[in-house]
């Protein structure tokens, strides 16, 4: 009989899928690494597992302990399902702008959710950073993974995502493209792929970041954008810019138009940061010869964005409907 002991044992080993229809005008092969097939539905299951196991090994997380993290989304789900497997309680702190649906997903896994006001600055005692620090300090056995500074985030990708991509492309990979949020994915995966290909005859793998226009990674001021999970207004410790060869800025309109195309034209119902990463991957791929191979990482599923990116009313209110955005998208992708 073939079965897993627990759903958390199935994190990682995600497939590569060729993009065939959104790649018009591109000579080389573009492969998507589909992370929504992870048990919690996103790439973040990987860091959750490794951060928890490292904290157990160091003694920072003791049996019966409580995981406390400011997170509203994918990292919370990953921590909750690994926490469930290992018997840890989870308390997640979310700002009130986070939708009730997202909070309910965390509660469904048995986590406790504490809601804080969105309108206060990070240093305010009621901010979600301050509240999570306070709860972690005041809860006996409390431990805060802190995905923005925890080196086990990038390490999880160095030890899993990177080796998986290298093995599945038989060492033929030319470039790796990923969005940058905490920076953990691109830093860990990119570091492994650079190192493993360092002495290759054709040259090493190029590491390309994708960033929402306005975010600091692509030289912006941190001004707002709508794509979720990527971009920053500060530089987290999980991100090592030395690993990255180039960062490509992508607008919200381009990201969302491509996200919708991925569902309709490739059968990939994925989130907005996936559309963003694919726009950057195609722009990079357009500069490469036919024998090149590009892998682009798609972090999560489109299910969490049905009332936004996949809702015509929401898209139309921002002028993002594919018809409305068509001219800019076609003009700038290729
Ligand atoms: N996309 C989504 C939807 C995410 O939740 C995240 C994680 N914040 C990312 C992309 C970026 O991943 P990383 O934090 O590893 O840079």
C-alpha cells in the first residue's frame, strides 16, 4: 500500500510544467514550478517545516510549545499544518484589513487568530509586529519563527527547491526566476543553483527576481501596489541581493492580466505573484536562444484571489480587465 503517515510529510517535490501558450514569440523552453500542489497550497509549507524542525533541534521550540507569528496567509497555513502534525498550538496575528476568509482558513486548521488595527505604524504597541512580539514573550513555551529574518527560510529552499529544480532539468537550467517577498525563495534556491552550476562549461545559472513596480527590490520607494505576497518597503534579512543577477519590475496590470491568462491558456489557476513572476520570466526568456531553459516558480493557487483577480468587477474598478490592460501588457511583455 502506498500512503503518507501525515499530509505534512508530502511537502516539496513539486512538478515542473511547460508553459506552451503564453510563450508566443519566445524561442526557449519555459517551465513553471507549481508550488500550489504542496499540502497547504503554497511554497510556504517548505519554510514552515524547516523553521519548526530547526527550532526543535535548537530547543527554541519545546514539546507542547506555541508558535506565534504575524502572518495572514500562506506561511500561517504551513505553520498550522506542520504544528498540527507535531502537537504545537498556533497563534497568528493579522491586521484587520485581512479578509475574513483568510482568517477562517487559519482557524479551520485549529489556530487562534488575533486581529490588530491596520492603521497603526509598525512601532505602535497595537501593531501586528508589536502584538506578536508581546504574545510570544508572554506565552509559556512561545516561539516566533519570524520568516523575515529566520535563516531557515532561505535554507529550506537551498536544501529542497534548488536541488529539485537542478535534478528535474538534468543540469540544463539556464535561468531561475522568482518573485521576492521575504526573499527566502530566491536567496536559498538561487544560492544553491549558482553554486551547483559554478563550473559548468556553458556558464552558471542566472538568478532573476520579479518585483512589483514601486517595491524597494527594483529600486522603488515602497509605494503601494496590489499584488500580494511580494515586494517590500524595507530590506528583510532573509534576502541576499548578492545572489540575484537582475530584478525585473512588473506592474499590477501586467501581473493580473498574466494571472488570468495562466488559468485560461495553461490550466494553471494561480495567484497574482505567479502572474508577476511569469511576466518577468517571459521578458527575460525573450533575450535567450532556443536551447535555453528557464524555470519560473509559481508560489500559490488562485483560489485565494477569486473575489479580486478573478472578479471582473474588482478588476474593472482598477482598469485591470484584460481588454482595458491589453495595450500595455502586449507592449511591455515582449
Ligand atoms: N508569492 C506569494 C503569494 C507569497 O505568499 C510569497 C511569500 N511572501 C511570495 C510570493 C514570495 O516568497 P518569498 O517570501 O520566499 O520571497
